[in-house]
C-alpha cells in the first residue's frame, strides 16, 4: 500500500513560483457505465496551488499532483474529529452547570466559533502542512 495520493491535473495559471493546477475529483462510481442513469455519480473541479521553485511547467500542461495520505488524515482530524469532540465536551460541560438542554446545546455549538477563529489565524501554518508535489507526465 502506498503512502501517497495522486491526482492528474492541468496547469491553469502560473504566478511566479505559485502554480495553480485544476484537478477533477470524481466519486468511485463516476467511471461506471450506468452513471448516466444514476444520480449518485458526481465529479467536482478543484484548483490546487503548488509552489514550484524550478519553473518547469507551462499553462495547459498535464501534470501529476502527489501528496501524502497523512495529509488526508490530518484534514479529517481538523475538520471533523476535533470539532465533534469539542462540541461533545462543551455540551457535557454546560449540561453540568445548567439544567436547560436547549441552551446547553446552543452554547456548545457557539463554542465552535473560537475553534474556527484559531484555525483561521493558523491558516498559513496549516497551508504549509498541506503541500502537494508537482510532477510532469512523461
């Protein structure tokens, strides 16, 4: 089993050492022959920014973006696991001091605001943790 995630993409824009690559993210069933008759198949275009110090790429060139699978696990942790645990913790915390379930639930949801503010403040650090490598298609 490999420890990398690979996506094929096309260079969309180059601004100095920043290369923007457009990839098409598809679901597992998008390659199925019955996808035209099924409503569950979908694909999304995403643009990934990669730093390239070598200036080897041109707009329109096909490339491969490669990242570590641990990036996906970190993203799930930051986006889903920590906020879930945060809400559960504060729900029990507020329930311990209040006897009103509605207010406890609302306050536990409102308590997510500081978490997302901290994520926003650390966005440059997080951006450095989630980096892709770019490779030409041979």
